[in-house]
């Protein structure tokens, strides 16, 4: 069973009780009828200000807010969430009994709400819109995870390809050293075998071809272009940190697409244990507070 945490903000106790009742009824009904089971953990707030504080401290899957509330109204709450890096992706449904005109709907959506419900609230409509919002959010997560997996697979494939080419290149270097050594001996004895020179030239040509295919920087540029297409907001926000060196930017990018420590260690050609030390250095450079992991920080950037 999937359990979703829903935060409801409304200054009227009757509305809070009604929404809670509707959602609890939906959870019970889905279980009794063997439908796709939904369960809800419902958090309540009497105004937008308290709702915003709760949202910052608790992982929530959906925010339902009234429009007109004291201290911080629904629009102000939405705006505050949009400015907060941790909360901006949370889907928000606006509920109102006063602002029901088309221009009000447009305003709420422009601020960041994904849906709009008019009062009096009907149970069927509320449940349908809540389920729709949750399913839509889950779809976005699946799409994002798939994109990250594709990016990770591509860079790991490229890395493996380069590793093979580098190994072959090293083997050629060893062969070339041996041939040169033999060549020098024959030159000293004035009995140069022309066949060695021919082989030497052929090996040089092959080595040049390998070198052309080992293009780590070009591969990184291609990877960045794909990242720009899939996550343009991440590229823009990361560009703010101008003190970061290129290898540190790469490291953060690998964390952002959720590559694990072993994969990163392989790409950077460092020990698995060294990744943690690397994280610590980058975290200190970014002045990230204690208690906040670098992985969480970069994902929420």
C-alpha cells in the first residue's frame, strides 16, 4: 500500500475536518473494494504561515491550501514554496469559495498551483483531483529517474570504452619501447632491419587512431549537452558557484543524476573510500551546514 503525506492549510476547522474525512473515506473504500490502495497521512495547518513551517520540516507529497487565510494566504504560501528549493516541486491544489472566476484560476496556476477546486467541496471531485495530482507527480519522478539512468548508463559506457582504449594504448607503448630498443641496437651495429621500421610506422598509425578515439573532454561536452536538455535548471543553478573547479562540477553532476559512490569512483579513477573524502571537501567548499548531506543538497539545488 502506498502512503502519501498530504498537508492541508485552511483557517476553518470545518473545512479541515471535511477534507480529512473525505480522504480517509477514500482510503477505506479503496481497501474494501480491492482498488489501487491509497492511504494518507494528513497534516493540518490553520494558516499558510504554519503550513509553510510544517512543509519545511516534513516530507510531503501534496499541499492543499485555502485561498483566503490570515497571516499568509494561499497565493503567498504557493509563492513561498516556489522560492524554496526543497518545496518547489511539491504539487499544490488551491481551494476557494470566493475567487472562482477564470482570472482567479489563471492567477493561481501562474503562481504555481497545479489544480483548483471551488467550494463547497464535493468528495468525488476532491478525491479525483488528489489522486490525479499524486499520480502526475509520480509520473514526473519516474521520467526524471529514467533520464538520470540513461545519462548514467551513457557516461559509464563511455568510461568503459575509454578504459579499454587506454589499456590498448598502454600495450602499444610497451611494444613501441621494445621495438625502439631493438632498433637502437641494430643501428649501433649498423645492421638495421628495414622490417622493424615498417612495423614501427604501422604501430604509430594505429596509436594515432586510438588517441583520436580517446576523447574524454569531448565525451564530457556531449554529456553536458544532454544534461542541458534534460535538466536546464540544474546547469543554471550550478553555474552560480564560480569557485568550483571543473572536476568538482563533474563530481556534483554525477551526484545529481544519482550515481552511486562505486560508479563515481570508477569514473574518477579513485578508491571507493576516497569518494566520501571527496564529498567532505566539496561540502566544506560549498559551506553546506552540518547535518545536510551533499547528495540531498545537490538533488534539491
